[in-house]
C-alpha cells in the first residue's frame, strides 16, 4: 500500500522543508507526497519544489488563497489512494511513520482513523511537555497498548477530552470524502469531524509506537483564540450539538460526557490567569462561561 501524504502549506518555509525531509527519511519507500501551496507569498518555495527530482513529490499552488479548511478539502479531493495523511507544514514524521501506519492497516484493514504515538516539540524542535499534553498522555490516552475504539466508545472517549493530534492522523480516504468538515467551527473542526466519523459507526486505532513530532508554537493562532474567547465559545457550541446528537442516538454516556465536559472546564481554569493578564473582556467572559455554564 502506498500512503498518500498531503501538506497544505502556508507558513515558515524552513519548517516546511524540514517536514518534507522527514517524509524523505521514511524507512519505507511506499509513500507519495503532495504539497498544496495556498498562495504563500514567498516565490522561492515553489521554485525549489518545482525542481524536485523525486517523482514521489508533487508541488501544487492554488490559484487563490483558500484558507486552511478549504485547503484540507482540496487535499481530500485530490486523494486517490486508500489512506491519506494531512501533515502539518511544520510537523515531523519519524522515520518509522509509514511502517507503523502500514502495520496497523494490515491488522485492521477497515479502520477509519489511525493515531500513532506522538511527542510534542517547540518551534526550535526541542521536545516539550506542556500541561495539556501531560493530561492527554497521562489521563485521556488509552492505556494498555494498541486500542481499537468504535462508534459510541470512540465518541465518548474524544468528548471526554480530545487526546488526538490531528496532523499525525491517517484516515481512510473514502471516509473523509464522504464525511465533510462542519461549517462555522474553524477552531475545533478536527474534533467535530472525528465525532461525526464516530456517529457514522467509524473506528479509531491508537498505537503507542512513537512515530510523530507535533509542533507547538509559543504564540500560535490557537493560543490567540484562547485569549480572545473564540476557542471556548466554539467548543461550547459544538458540545451542545454533540450532546443533542448523542441523546437522539440513545448514547446516554456520550451525552452525559458532552454535558459535563469536565476536561474543558478544567482547561478553562488553567487558562484563566493568562486570560486575566491578557485583559480581553470578551476572552474573560468566554472563559468564565466555559467554567460555570451548564
């Protein structure tokens, strides 16, 4: 099986080429890489990639800037293989990534989503362990080796706390081409899509074998959405939707987890001092609502 890897690109060219090099370094040769440039203004990126001698690497540039969600959709539209990885343009595959994914697919040929073991690095490539990631690993991530979650079990686990790392995931292509991103939730669109896959009866395999480095930046866009309140607002909105879906389906445990959203409330508590220092009234109001609202 050839794994199709797409990189929707808008960002630091140096980090992009580090990501590309991490794909080149795969022990398995069974991969194809497509970079989809979303009109990044640095022309040297395209010039360098158009001269790429490896036939497995393709460079495409959008005619207009699509934005991150639509560029994800463009990758999904272009996928033709059985499985697809949408790699972040600043993240890194470990040399065993394709091997790990291929081994999981061999054991679970009908799987919809695969999560390999992942570590977190900063903008300089140093391994770090922020509080949120320590909670992911120590509290939320399944214990006991390789784990298969399906349907209600998958939805309940992810609504309790999203312990996945989106750019590290491999998806069944047909699943992504059938189940689209929800509109109006740009900040947590990844979680919403995964829960929709679960409600569709999909399956997730987690293997603890370390195969990915996920990059967290100190001044990331996601951190800004915490400070101005957008992330918590979108999260509350989606959890209400998920609760209604679970109730309609008769998934009582899933509905309860979506109603309580304990980890989300605790996350808001840990962010509250930073929001207070930031001084954004909308951010403070949203954070307090996330802690106390029913």
